[in-house]
C-alpha cells in the first residue's frame, strides 16, 4: 500500500480555510510526474489530479470530487485529503494501464539517482565538482545510496549525519573504495575525543549534509520526489563552523619562498601575490596576464565563473617576468621537467620547503590563499573587495574567514578607551627569529 502523504496546508479543513481563493490549484506532489491539486473557491474547494504525459511535456487533468470543507467526507462525492490521494492513485493506475504507461521513471528512485541528477546539473553549469563528488562517494552513497527517496525518513538522515560526526576522518587511499568497505569504516571507527576534533568532524558532517539536502531539494523542485518533509526537519550542528584560519606572517612567507625548489617557488610566489587556488594557477597561460590593466584572468574558478585578479606592482613585475618569452597559449607554471603540475604534485615539494623553512606544523597550499586574504583584511581592505579578489560568490565566506582580522570600530574603541592598569611587569624578553639553515 502506498504511503499516505502529509501536507500541513491541505490535510485539514481548518488549514484549507486559511488558504486564499485562486484560479490555479494548490498542488501536492504524490509521485514523480503526478500531483494532487486543491481548487480553493469562495465557498469550499474541490480535488483534482494531474499526470505528466510521457514524451509530451504536458499534463492531463482529472476532477476527483469536492473537498470536505463544508460537509463531512463520504468517500465518493466528498473526499478528505487522504481519500483524495487514494482516488488520485487509482486514476493514475487506470490511465497508466490504458495508455501504456506514463512519464514516471521505471523502478525506484533512489538517493543515488538523485545525486546522479544533481552532479549532471552541476557539471552542466560548469561548477567545480570535486567537493560534491568527494561527499557523495565517501559519505552519502555508501550508506544511503540504495534507499528509495520516497521511503527516506528523518530518523535515518539524522542517524547518518550523527555517524559522520562520530567517526574519525577518512584516510584517502587510492581513487576508489568499495561502498561496503566505506560503510563499515564509518560504522566501526572510533569517535574523536578532543574538542577540536569533534568540532571538525561536526563541521564535515554539516558540509556533507548540505550536499545531500541540495540534491534532494532539487529533485523535489523538479517534481521527482513526493515530499521534502524527511530532510527539511534535519538541522546542521550549531556553532561548529567557526574557522581557525592559518596564515603565514610576512617573515614566514619570505622564508618559505627562499626554501622552495625553483619550480615550487614560482607557484608559492604566485599564490601569495594573488590568493589563487592551486588548480587555478596550474591552468594559467601567458595570455591570461594583462600587463596594461595589471590583472590576471582566471578563466575557470571553483564557482564556475571567470574573474579578474588585481595585481600589485610586485605582482605585475612577477607575472611580467613569468610570461617573458612564452607564447600566448603556453602554461605559465610547469614542473622542472617541463610537464604540467598534476593534482597532487605540489604536496611533497611544499612539505620539504616547510621543513627547510622551519614552518611547523607544515602548511597545505590553501594556506597561501588564506595568507593573501588575511593580509588584505589586516590592512583594512573592505571585505566585499576581498571577496571579489578571491572569487567568493558573496561576502559571507569572506566574513566567516577574515572579519575577525579586519580593523573595526569595536576593537579600535576598546583599545583607545581602556586604561593601562599597571598590573603587567615590564619585560625585556623578545622573540628571537627562527634560524634557517642555508641550502
């Protein structure tokens, strides 16, 4: 027996009385391509069903009966919300048999199907897929992929969300891992015990939940799933996304540049001067530098939109030198053997440079991007300007990472008005520079 659907706007007489009368029905998705509608008139309403005709991209409608707004339901001429659902399903079945089927997809529509549709749309829009694919393959499909969306429950999603937060971080080994093995690891790995580890795991769980809900919401908007109740009630963990932004000081940045191998040195300089991502730098060609405007064109960014990065005088000098003698389509940055930089080729050279420069713990390449953004913030650059420079879709991400570094009225007022209490003894202790061995 098909599951009886709920709808707070339609399922009770009192709720329907609060709706505004209108010519078009209030539609409720029952199955993919099939809806139950409620016409609200001045004196009560009526039920109608519609089905999407296969290959025609249009709907066929059928009147079901009056709604039990003014009189009690009798199951024939006057129908309750539940009875209207059953009557609509009977009509769908009769029409499907009489006309050789409908536009409803064959077989169950699973969470994996939803995610496939979402990835296809993501790719069609030209947006970066790496984070989405990582979440899908490592966390969603192994546990929920085979579940039919119509049978997905709030408890099921909450338990899955909590399991990600309680598990230790996944260790990346190889490009693919069997879903059964991943599911077993998610279930059996110990939970992180320290507060920072728990916060990080909950932040990861929230990011993965965002991907799942975005895919399910798209399927709901497209009329492919009957209800969004199951995931709409699942809320992310609160207070776990406060970022701990790591950035290099000016001295650390210089030491890292000097300690890097020649090919890595160019990449490090470019990242510090532009705030570009590693993948963006590896795709740069000589034609992307505009010496007249002093800008760098990023043709393909994470958000799927091109952007122009503003270069300082130092940045223009660097890129003018990097472009010297190169044809327009030539890559700006290559490895010492002339080959392009691969997806993970930077990790070992950067680790070696950090060790040589006495930067501990060693940083990832993304910290160079944070260093560019943090440097701008600490020198009073408006956050919307930083957002544009880094290619953020809006200033929310910029505020999340860099707002605490920006000079602001509150901090300046406190430092200007709070008196010196005289409770800290003078000291001549100063920090010594970190010695760096010469290569």
